[in-house]
C-alpha cells in the first residue's frame, strides 16, 4: 500500500472511529440514565457469560435488572470491544505507516491507543467501584478526549497536505472553550449520577433564590453545574461572536440552554422514558458543541497558505 492509499484508509478509519466513539458516549448516557451501569455485575463477562440470554439469566438468582438493562450494558461493552477498539487500532497502524510523512498523525494515533488502554481499565474499575460518580466522570472524560483526537484526524485529513500546524492565540481560545465544555458535561454527569437533577427546583432560580441555602451535597453539585453552564454559555457567546464563528455555535448553544431549562421545568412528573430521552438529548448536544470546538481549533491552527481542499 502506497502512502496515498494509506492516508485514504486513515481518513476512512478516523471517520468511522469518531462515529463509533460518539455511539459509545450515547450508549454510556443511556446506560447511566436508565440505571443500568451495574446490570452486568462482573467484568469483562456479564454474569459469567460472553452473551447473556433470557434463559440463562432466568436460571440465575440475584438478577435485579431487566433483560433490557442487561443488554444495554452488554451492548455498551460490546461496542467498545468489537467496534471502537479495532477502529482505533487501525488508525494507529495506518498512522504508523505514514509517520515519516505526517508525524502529527502518528502522535495522535499513539495518544488514541494510550487513552483506549486506560479507558478499558477505567471501564472495568467503574464496575468494581459500583459506578461511583467519580469513576463515571473519569470514564466520560476519557471518552470525550478520545473523541477529540478522532475528530482531529478527520479535520486534518481534509487538507491533503500541510506544512505546519501553528497554535495561535485563536486556536488556544477554542481549546480552552472545548475544555470548559468538557468540564461542564462531566459535572452534569455527576449531577445525574448522584440524583441531584432536581435538587434545585425552578429555573433560572434555585429553590426560589439566586444563591440558595446549601443544606445538602446534591444542591451544591447542582448549583455548581449551573454556574459552570452559565460560565460556558457566556464564554461561548462572547468568543464565538468575536472570532466570527457565531453561526456555527449559536444554534447549538440556544438548543442546549432550552433543553437544560426544560429538564428542570418539566422533567418531574413525566414518564421515565421521557426523562431518559431528554437527558440523552442534553448530553449529545453538549457532545456536538465539544466536537465543533475541536474542529474549529484545527481549522485555525493549520496555516492558511498550506491548506488544499
């Protein structure tokens, strides 16, 4: 395989890997929001089985989850092991082939494999740690970072050749904004995992106050997430306008704010499936904002005169 063919396959694998990682984040959100994180109490097997079936589970005692919950957790693991991992390894091998031509691709490939290995260990640890909020937050953080590297390769491969990547001040602004979105998303996952989603009633006030009396940990976690979300919102609005990318970011920001308010105002009293659905939409819009910022980071980093579309 020549260098050109190798890079064509790298582009394809990068797109597929990024899509698979986004699916993995979606499955993780579904698993968390449906309370299915411990539906398979062991790891890497599920009730000692490679593939759980209704008949096998019916013969076991102590299965406290529905078959749908078990399959959701199993599907989350299956996608990670059978889809995400092979694609990331393929990206790594293809980047290795072209390491002399494009060393940046090789470095990204190494980073993706390293994160994949750590992520696998963290995934197993979350099971043995009984899905504590902190282990879940680390798990989500690594998934987003892995996605960022995958999207980076997709964006860089749009340019057939480029001589240099220069992280100017504009680039670093997008990087900081992406980090801020990541932290906000992780705080949201902690809020959901600790059952603090409705710790603050009403919106935009919290229990009828701008600064409520913090008597419980759940209120502190919820209020911290709101403050982070407000900081993220204002930063995204201001910098996207200043950097002339408002049209890319604004629709996602508006949608996310509306969904966030919607969660507080109409979440309680609706069906369980509705609550899960609105929570998934809330997280995936956050993922879309994060991916957009990563995309813009590399767009501003590759020098204009070396871009070839």
